[in-house]
């Protein structure tokens, strides 16, 4: 034992503890400048390629709108709808505005429903440049809306399309009032989808007319609103009618006008619709009806929009 203690210790023979590396010991990663530049160039190239392909697809789909085969025209219309819903092609479409509008106009003759889906998308992409094409579009679509011999579904979709295009590209109040009068003739239509489209377009266009005009429309249409809420079983239709009434009332309130006393009857009808229990209506539809008319009635009351109840709240 003592023999081992007397041996000289050699530090070289002992394992040395490993020193931890510090941050300073770790070399900085080289900045891949060339790689970043290549990635940027590659991304720009891919974007340019995608844009080129998208524009080519728009040209192909637009050309298909004028083909003789109905199936080809339908495929082109659907492809163009998908492209305009998912891509911003404003500059490209503005360069081809005349070509695109002409192709959609020709499609109206054979597939008015497909054309109705395209018009708002095209006008949205054209922006202010689309204003120049509104009158021609109205001349083509309005006769379809007013033709009682046409399919109600087509008339309804064309009316919604024309209402949206008028909102975007029409000449303000003058065009809006003209189309409002058309809508008002269809509010009581026995065809639910047509009446629903009329209320939807009416709601959109009434916002372009100014408050005094909105008040006069509410006064003249109160019986129509009342009739629809009282007698029509279609949930979507009654909700559209309620939305139209609330919108017009809000516009009238902005100019400090008291609405007709008959509106109390409509408020009571809204209360009934907000609490209705009808096993003949789908559960989800009834729930949507309750939620909407509860909110609509609260808005009209709390907003003090009726003459007598102004002083009560």
C-alpha cells in the first residue's frame, strides 16, 4: 500500500476533464448568399410560371364559352368561375375586357344561369373599367328577369347577378331605383326562389338610394313585408324579407325619420317567428329563423325606429 503511495504521480497518465465549448468556440454558420439569391430567383420564376399558366387557363376557358357543344361551354364556364374565385387577374382581364364580356354575353343566350354566375366575378375583377359595360349587360339580363315564361330558377339567379353588377358598376341612384322597381314587382312572387332573389337584390340596392328614398320604400312596402312574414312558410324567404326590412329601417333612422305605425304589426310578427315551434320545418332552418328574427326585432326596438316606441325606450 505504502509502495503505491510513494510512486510519483504523472498528470499525463490521468484522464483530463473535457472542457465545455463556449459560444465563442462555435464558428458562425456561413451565410449562404448565393443559395438565398437562387431561392429568390427560383421563387420569382415559379410565380411567373404560375401566372402564365393561370392566364393561359383563363384564355382557354373563355374560348370554350363560344364553342358549339353545350358540354364544352358548361365546362368552360365552370372553369372560369373557379379561376376568378381563386385568383386575382385584374390587369390581365382589363386587357381582355371586351373579349371576356363578349364571350359571357354570348353565353347568356344558351346558358343564362352559367352566365349569371360569371358576370359578378368578371365585373369585380374589371373594377371601374366595368362601368362602361353595365348598360349593355342590363339590356341582356333584364328581359330574362321580367319574362314570366322563363324558368324561375334562371330568373332568380339572373336577378341576383344583375343586382350585384348594378351595385358594383351601375350609375348610382338612377340605375338602382330602376332595378328596385323591378324587384318590388317580384317580392310577392309565388316562386319562393324568385321572391327570395328579389328581396336579396332589393336589400343590396336600397343602400344606394339615400335615406329619404329608403323611408318612402318602407312605407309603400310594409304590407308586402307583413304578407310575406304572415303567410310564407319558406324560412330562407322570410329571413331575406326580414333583412330587407331591417336594412331599410336603419337607413331611414339615419335621417331621423319615424317609420309608419303599422311597423308594430311587423314587430309582433317577428316576435312570433322568433319563438315559433313548427315540426314541419327542419331543425336547423328553424334555429336560423329564431336567431335572425330575435336579433332583428331587438335591433328595431332598441334602435327606437318606430314612432311611438321612440319615447318608451
